[in-house]
C-alpha cells in the first residue's frame, strides 16, 4: 500500500514556514495505527460480519448455499469519509501539485486569511471578549455556537480558549469527532449517515437528501456548497474520498455529491 504522503512526517505538507497539522498530529506512529484500523475494518466489511471472534468463539462455517457478501463500499469502512472531509478542510493542494491535489490533505491547522471573528449572538454560548471563532482543527470548527457545545462535550472551555483547537492536538481531534458524531437538528450526524442509522424523512427525500457521502458534505457546509449544481469544493471533497477508497481497495458507493440536494434548513 502506498503511504498517503501528506499523512506522514516528511510528507508533502512538512515544509518550512507552513502552519501544518501533520508534523505533530499524524506522524508515522499514527499512520501505523490507521493502517491497522483500515485493515481490520476492511476485512470485517469483506466478510460481511462486524462481530469479532476469539479462539473460544470460532467463526461459524458459512452454508454452501449462502451467497458471497457484497463487495464493501468505502462508506462501509467508515473512516475514509472522515479522513476525506477533514483532508479537504485542511488541504494545501492545488491542481498541478506533485502527486496530485489529493496528496495534500492535513496541511493547515486553522483557516488561512481569516479576518472575521465568526461571532454571532447566542445566549447559551456567548462570545468571549476579544476571541475569534474562525475555522480550526481537522473539521475547521467555526462560530461560537459550535465552539461552545464542543467544549462542553469534551470538558474544555473553548469559548474562552478557542486557540486550543489549533494548538492542542487531542483537543483538536476531539472537536472534529464531536462534530462528526453529534446530530444538530434537522441534520443527522455524519456518523449516523455512514453507519446506515439515518433514515431520510419525507422532507429529506423531497429535498434530494439521500444516504451517501454527498449528504455528509451537506451536513458540513451545505448552505454554501449544495443545491446549485456542480461545485468545485464538492468535487474536491469527492476527490479526497476516492483517493482513500482507492488506497483501501474498496468501491465508492452511490450518491457522492450534493449538487442537487437542497441544504438542510
């Protein structure tokens, strides 16, 4: 398996002067852990069984009449969608980049060139004086109404210390995982979409929001990227997704874009 270069120390994003994620977050040790996880989850998906076995509980012998399990899709492996979306959010790639633009994920740890404070009126999660809530971390969490509940969930005061999302690696990834795992009505969680736990409502179906990688883009940034036809940002997210699928040797599945999906209200 070829290593995704931007995920290892010494990779494409490890250059002087670049404010990068990967030199201190996704070093070689973490890549080995990801490989182990990918190998295990892909094997389980290919077997069509997510139940682990032990020497005391051997795997049952399948019936000769049983149909072979369907080939796993990238979504069924579950981690590539997260890695793809966060790679897009932190990309340092460009069209003619060496090894292609999708080798350059996990480059920036915070939004580049942000000037706004991303502070809106919110009684429950008010902005702290002088603090800015622009995009930070793998998912580029933004706005006080996200920093507040994320901090509460992980036990860190992010309203008063938003810079921790860019400077503290565990805090940073915890915020990304919080966003990924937490539904924000009427949006489901991205995790629920990938695991098949989300069933579109009649309103979702009427809006073209169907299970697949595309609706995750809608969850993350649908107000800007979805529902108006082809969009280069959506295409970039899909490019990263396909790259991780190709690394794992699994198929892409259906409904990868949100071009014709109306954004969530």
